[in-house]
């Protein structure tokens, strides 16, 4: 699965740096192209000459070439990579990654990376167990990074415990598993809605919500990874897509999202309605900025058109329709009611009462409900939540054939 993949390998200052040689050899044997980025401390443990001989590429450590002033662009590296692997990752490097301290080329490249990032910690057992290290690892996990857990064994200190970097073959396998081809949605067309809607009050103000679009975009990427042709209808968000098979349709208002969803749904096998669509919109929009006055300002709102209900009416027997319910009271009854009223095949419930779930966060905790029952899932990064939801969708589609 690593054939043709471009991997940035970040090496920080640990005795485990010698294992990077085996990682490089293993990646290249599987057909990957490897570019090493090493910290100054990392060069104390293994020489750039050794690493360059293995990769066939100059090793990058500094922002500028010392002899000729050549600029090493962390932005270009971040765009070039299909994955970034940091192995070994010391407590210092993990702390810098978690807190955005970009004082070396490795962390600067990490902050520029668009690809998935894998982190293989390596440190003494007490350093690994320290609350600050665990908090930093939790932060990286919440942001969607993949942590390759260290092994338990004898450490450089001759103590025995958890902290030894995972063996190279297992690290390589973690990347290989990530890129493993899942063709369960090949030939399928999936519609996904994502993000908020903005309902204009005047030329500069709007009614909106806190949705970032992260969950919807993760769902679109997961569908595309499994071979689906994806149409992503996105409200005003800053998220970007990676897969070339995702067709993005940008909208702003609930009315625009309604029109786009109704227009595109008939050509799709399934739709996942993840967007946080406004339930109300102003009855009238001022053509000039509303000025402050001494009197109260009253806005009259009217209901927006219900996208889920309309697609539920339109749904054919060969189509599946999934929705989301974000609740903060009577969560399950409200979600089940929405499932029935809008003719959904299943609904994804998340509660504002669950810590780590909701808008703007990198994690989510969900329950998937259909007419046969429900399945609860623990708190996970949204990329992993997307995997669970699309697993469920794929199984539903397969069973309906």
C-alpha cells in the first residue's frame, strides 16, 4: 500500500534515532519515497550522511543551507508529503508540536503538513508517564494525529517500562494499514453536507452557528478513500479537501444548501446530512448596514426549508439517507423522533453534554441509531469517527443489495 507514497520522516534527538535507518529501508522496500527532516539534537545520534545514503536525498535540518543559503521550504514539504512520520519523537518534540513552538525545521514542517501525521514516542518511562507528556499526546490525538504507542521493555536507562519506540516493522505496518485500499464504496456516489449556514441580516451581519465543518469533511474524505465519487455541499468554512474525487459545492445560506441538496440527491446512492443548517432566517434582509439606535432592534424570523425532510420525501428504495442530531436534552427520544419524521435510514447522535463532543472540536462521541437499535462509540478523533460512520453506511448499503 506504500507504493509511490511520499513520506517525510522526522527524526528527533533520541538514542532510538538509529532505528530510523531500518524504517527508511523498510519504507523504500515497499516502494515509498522518503525525505528526512532531522532536528539539531537528532544529528548528535545519527549522521545526515548515513540517512542521505539510505534515502538518496539530502537530509534537511536547517531553514537555510549553510554554504549557499538555499531555502528549505517547509510549506513545499508539507504539500509534497502523503504522510509525515516522526520517529523517534521525544518528549521535547511532542511538546513543541502540541504547543506550536516552531523553532526547528521538523516542527515547522509538521505545522505545514496537510497529510496525516504519525508519531512514534521514544523516551524513558517516567518521562512518558509524566502528566505533561500525556497531556501533549492527548492534544495531538484530539487534533487528528496518529500516535503509535511505545513498547514496554528495557530502556536506555536500563530501567524497564513503557517508553521504548515501537519496532520499525510495526511502525511501517501502521502506515501501510492506513493506506490500505478499501474499495467498499467503489462505483458508489455519496452526497455529504457540511459546515454551518449564514443567514444574512444586512450586508455585513448574519445569523450563524459554531460548526467548523470538520466532521462533514472527514466523512467526505473517508468516502473518497473507499472509492466513492463524493459531492460535498459545504457551508462557509475554512476546511480544505484532499481527494481529487471530491466535488465541492460551496454555499452560504440554508436556502442555497437546500437547492443544492435537492438538485444533487437524485444522482447519488446515499446522502449524509452533517451540516448544521439554520432552522430560521430573517424575513427580510436590509440592503444597507443597520445603524445603531437608541431603540431595541427586533428581527422577525421565518423557518427555513427542511433539507432532511425533503430528501426523505424524495428518497427512492435504492437510496440511503443518514442524518445528524446534536442535542442537549432528551437526546435519544429527540434523535429517534427525527429519524422517524424525516424517513432517515439511520441517525448519528451527539450530545452537547458529552465533554469533547460538538462544534469546533477535533473529537466527537456518537451513537448511531436505526430502527433495529443503537450502537454507542467512545470519544475519538473525528477522522476515526468518520471511519465508524462510513463502516456503518457501507454495511447498510451492502445489506440492501
